[in-house]
C-alpha cells in the first residue's frame, strides 16, 4: 500500500463504519422504519447541495434522457430501505444487514437469466456457500425465534431491490459523477419513500427531539459520510478491493449491535453469518476471475 493510497483506504474504512451504523439509527429512532428511511434521504439532499454546487457547477445542465437511470436507482433504493427498515422490527441488526447484502448474488443471477451472461465457477461455488449460510441463519431463527425468521425473509428480499439499485447505478455512472449520482438517487428515493409512507399512513411529524436528532444523524452519517467516502474510495482504488471490503459491513454491524443494541448473536447465527460472508466474498471475487462455464 503506497502512501498516496492511504487517504483512499481511510475513506473506505470510514465508509464501511458509517454504513454499519445504519441499523443502529433505525433502532434508535422512535418511528416506523420507512419514516426513518425517508428522513435519511430528505435531510441528505440539502446537505449534499453545497458539494454539488462546488464540485459540479458545469454538470448542472443535466441531460433529461440520462436522468431516468439515477431516478430509477432511487426508486429501488427506496423499496430496499422501506423493506429493510421494516425487517429490523422483526430480526436482529446483524441478520438484516447480512441478508440484505446478498445483492451481488441476485444481480449476477439476473444477468445470467436475462442477459445470458456467463458466470464463473467461483460464482456458483459462492452462491452455494451463501445459500448454505443463509439457510443456517433462517432455519435456526424459524425454529427458535419465528419472529426473527419473518424478518430474515424480508431482509433477503431487500437484496433484490438493492440489486436493482446496482444495475441502474451502473447505467447512471456512465453519465454522472459519483456525487451527482448520489444526490439524484436521494431525490428519487425521497419522493418514493414519501409515497410509501403516505400509503402506509405512517405519521411524518409529532416525534420527540431525540428521534429528530436520529433522523439528522442517519442522513449525515449513513448517507452523506458513508456514500461520499465510498465514492472517494472507488475513485482511487480498484473495485476488486472495494467490493470485497464491503463484506465487512455486516461484521461491523454485528459487533456494534452487541454494546449499542444488546444483541448477542447465537452460535448458530454467528456460524451461519460466517459461512454466508465467505460466500458473498466469493461472489464478489468472481467478477475478477475468468473460469467461466
């Protein structure tokens, strides 16, 4: 690791840590999960605006046709967050974060089924390992804590929507810089989450001061710091380093949840989580190997 890459590695670590706090903020807020998700986006939009004006003054004349990609990425982000924050009401922070981060697996399967893209042997082995770990977590949860099992299933489905975000982000990044992409995604996600909360009849006002502080904190930490740090890291480090490192997010979340939420994983949850993490790592690494079948 050269000295010039040290800031990038620091940014990557900060990004992982900031995103790992996401589940904590949802739990700390005395509000429905989708409401917390909405204010995460709502407050992050004006927070990002000065950076957009400073760094992107020449890109404000946005091509309308390309705008559809970050906006659709925002819609999938909203669906992901609405379901994931709801899952946190049923299962542990570690389980929800781990199972929600299976998105690379579903993205690869989608490209294989729809686009007929060849997948590597490493991917298929990673898929088998990930599913084995997820089955261990969900199976023991359904047997020992049926409520956890319901949340685990919801968290798995968030991976589908998170995968949709990745697919549209890949298209969006052809036209927009990372920071501008994040900002437009936030607008699309914020509008979608507002609609979701109105449909669910979740109250958007009337919360105590502590909860409003949590709303502001998740916008600042999880959205602004987390995603900007990762955007910086991706601009200075290869994706082959950044993507596998993101596997650490569920691990950090699980560690933080012990003192901050009082959630101590069972031996079966820990074992299943470790197995699933190995599988997710293999799926991420499969993008950089050539052993296609």
